[in-house]
């Protein structure tokens, strides 16, 4: 019996920022996945990691990311990256979240930064309000920029389960990044890698045993 469903936010309940990264790269003639390659280099100590743990300011991130990009041959500022982070809410996933909340505890673990408005790093008041509505559904939310800890640190998944009062083995965790699923799975959580909404909902329905649509 699943007692809790724990969600990533960006790329799960919203469209993936990776789509925006790729669009930015195409528009500027950059190599595909250039931004992701920077974020994957020295993943615990690079500018992105420091910013998600709120160890540096936006101004510092802007400068450090540009230095990392230039080291790879192209100019991309940290502020440009931040402007791409806020995705569009996926209504079908929010419906699923609502259905899960009717029968189980629901939580959120999101790696985010202290930029934009709210947990979803929204770029407008309208989008920030929509994100706030979704966030209000959760029984507990952990934001890396507030907790000072980020996925895939195993402790962040333990923190979520402790806050919800559930055994990891009775929890499901959804994320769009495999690297963030591995420690959750090691704790005994059922994990779902979100490739798209349809696939994720099919796997989540199989895990919880009831309809989400």
C-alpha cells in the first residue's frame, strides 16, 4: 500500500526547463545541450550547485556561470539561464496530484534557486500565482534554496519521508532526472522517471492502484 506520493516540480508538474535550454541554444547557434553539459561538470561544486543550495547570490551565479560557459567556448550568462527555468504547468499532472491527495500524503522535493517568484521561479505574477496554487496542494515542500541541501543528496529524500511520517518503502517518487531517482530507489522508494505526462501517469497509476485521470 502506497502511503505517499512525492513529486519533483520542474519537468514533472511543469514542462521541462531543458526544452527552454534547447530552444535558447538553437536560437543562438550553440551546441545542443550546452547548458546541461556545464551543469553536469563538477555537479556538486559548480555555479549551479552553489546557487541551488543558496550559497551564492544571483549576481555571483551570473558571473560564475559565464566563466564556466566561456571555458567551454561560448558566452552564456547565469541570468540568461535563470530566465529559462520557469516551465508551464501540466494540467493533467496537477489533476493526478489532486487525486493522489485524496488517498495519500503528497510532498514535493524541488531543486530551485532564489530567483523569480516563488518555488517555481516564475517570471510573472500570473505564473507565480498558478504555481502557488499547485504548491498549496502539498502536505510538505522541500526547496533546495531554502533547505541548503539539494538532490541527489540522500538526506533530502529522508527529510521528505520524515516530514510526511511515512516509510520510504511505502512512497513513490517522480523526477525527470535519473540521477535524482537513484538515491530515492536505494532508500526503498518506488521511483518513476518522467519522460512525458502520459507515460508518467500510466506508471503512477500502476504504483498507487487507482485512476488518476
